[in-house]
C-alpha cells in the first residue's frame, strides 16, 4: 500500500531513452511523490465542462469546434507519485519491463476519453498536440516505479497526444484505493517546444461517483477481496467537493466502464503540480 499522498520523495533519477516496440520512451526525470500546496489554484489547468457533455460522454455539438463559453470551477490539485516515463501508449495496463506479477494488472476494464480544450477568456477550442499523461494506482492501491516492491515497473503509466479534436484516449483499469484518499486518477497535460521544453504544463486529478465505486468494490474481483475503503469523496480534501472533477461514467460491472471528461488548459502557463 502506498504512502499517503502528502509524503514526498526527495530523491530523483534520470530515465534514459528506450525503445519498446510500438511504445517509445524518451528522456525524463523521476520525480516521485510530487505535490503542490493544498488549496493552490490550478494555474495552467482549469477544469471545465466546455460545451457540456452528452449521455455518452461526448462533447455536445461534436468532439471539436469552438464553444462560446466554459463553465469554470476553482479547484485544488496535487501531483504525487509522478514519474516522467515518457511512455507513448494508449493501453497502460501492462509493465513493459516484464517485472510485475501479475502482468498486465488485473481489474475491471476502464476506457478514458479526455477532451482537452485551450481556454482563453471564457472560450474553449480543441487543443491539438498536447501530451496527456495518466498514472492511476492498481486494484490493490499500488503505484508503479515509486515504491520498493514496484521499482522498475511501469504498469498503469503512459501518455497520448491529443488529435485535431483535442481528444486523448486510454485503456486502463478501474483504480483501487489506499488509506486517506478517495478513488482517483492523476492527469498531466503538457505542450513542448522544438527543444523539448514544456511551454505549458498542468496537473490535476479526476474522480469517480462513489455509488459506482461502491458497487465495483463490493462485487468485482480483485477489489472485493480487500477491506472496505476508509475515504470517500466527501472526506477527501483534495477532491474538495469539486463536482467538475467527476468523470462521466457509462457501463457495468461485467464489461467495464467508459469514462470521459473535458479539460480546459490555460496555454502558456506552467504548473508542474
């Protein structure tokens, strides 16, 4: 079980280039257990329901296009357990190094759809070319590559680059829980210049409906082999009752869930979280 989110790791290491089939990893920095101060504003990241969401989690009026306004919500963000793996893949369930057991990580299938928007003066337009990273914990509440037992493993980590409609998609599993935190997924969006410097960086977390989580944890293996979780959304001060951070979920406990959310990014600002 991981350390609580509020703990930091002062050590850092560099990750060198590596090729792995269709997946590529560039040069990055290991920055485990990174977080910003509680209560800090998003800075470069403004969560929004740009144009609204339909029943299937798609943006109303289609995937792309300019919306006249964004309903913005002040939020608080944390960025713990961050490792800049630079691993380009949409299906993040496996450990590409083959060290994790079981591999891929077991859990209820979850597809994620992020509609990333460039926010300016209350208007949103699809943001193409943004690198979107995710790093959820596994069904047992463990993160890869930041703890002794998972060192050198990279399960449930990866990034995708947004398309012309600002969309990034992932296949992962419904995350588990660990003490002191409600169920969540970490997300980071970045834009790089020609020298690979981040010109826009934003970090946040997205959350799940407690009723759906309760059902998954009570009825689906391997979640139902664990004790009851100790923290729900209402008790998580990072979530802070910011309902704009909730994923739109469709699906069931047999086949899995599809989740979607709109992310409004304040381009040109850097907030590493």
